[in-house]
């Protein structure tokens, strides 16, 4: 069985079919990218995985378990974390506090033990802070750890959001447009981090991305969508060079989208 699988998933909004019988498999330890023009249904897939939306048809299978109807917090408890196309941070708190929020799913205390700050709670707090510091070192966020998120550059905020997702210690990481708003230097750093997340941390990555150069550089396999329908999937070179993919992006089969 595959590590993660979408089986014939479909969803519509007000009669508009956002996803129509989409199927794909993500293998453990790979970077699987989903590409397509605006409105293709890419982020809708993530929102369905996280249970913001209910599928009309089909299912998601994660480690042999159907997660299509579990409660949203259970998705996180199972080991799936994500970043967002539009940054979703608590901007009136510090970078380190945002990372610590990612540790919430690992807390096993209750109101009573938290109020007493019992030794068990203290150990959990120490473990959470140690993990958050590891993420800060991993993403080179030391200079920003105690700064308010609202005052940080946009690219750094994107990195903090990635750090919060990593602090959850996921097995599957969903990255929604991770390079959007970043400059070239930040995108180069992002490419290194994603590779290290896969190779050093052993985390499987499902990514939605518009930057075709980044997709080509770091992806093991790619799925192309248009109007909620799969155009093709396979290795990056083959998908990015596919006539239907180029036509969907540019309306011209003779132009390359790979840069």
C-alpha cells in the first residue's frame, strides 16, 4: 500500500466542480508536487485533507486508514501538518511562541495538572522548548526567535510557519505555495530546507507550488491539474514538458514552462 492516497476524490461548490475524480498516490519519503493554473483545485485538495471541506465522493487513505471523515484535530494527531497559501500565524506573539503552538498535539496534560504545573507538565514543557529550538536551528531562525511575528519580513514569516509545521513532528507535511512572496535567495534556501526535511528528518512532503523551477529541482513526482481534472502525472521533466500542461499554463504548446 502507498503511504498516502487520494482515491477518486470529487467536490463541488454551488454546482461548480472543483475536483472531479482526482486520484494519486504519495510514496513514503518523497516530495510529491501538485501543479496547475489558478483555480485548478490544488489548495482544495489540502482543505479536504484537513477536513475544512467534506468530499462529495472518494476518500483519502493515510497509512492504510481512511481519514476522509475523521475530525480535523485527528488529522493532526495522525501526523499530518501543513502550511498555508496565505500566512496563518499569531502575529502578536513571538516566533518561538508560534513554534511552541505546533507542539500542542504532543501535550498529554489536563487543566488540573497544567494549573499545578506538575513535574509531568514541566517535562513536557522542556521537551517542547527543546524541539522548538531544534527547529529554529534547522531553519536558521535564531535572529528572529524572540521578535514579534508582525514585524518580521514576509519571507521570514513564511519560514516561521514552516517551522511551526515541523514542530508538530509530522510524518506527512503539506506545503501550500511555500515559495510565494519569497525572493530568489529565500527560494534557494527553501529548496535546501525541503530537501533536508525529506532526507534528514525523513518527512514525506506533498506540495502545491507555482514556481516551476523549484518544482523541477526538488520534486520526485508531479501531478498536473486543470479545472479539477488530472492532466498527467509522473516525473517532473515529463509532466512539465507535457503538451496539455503547457497549454493549460500558457495556451501555447510550443513554449516551455520550465524556465
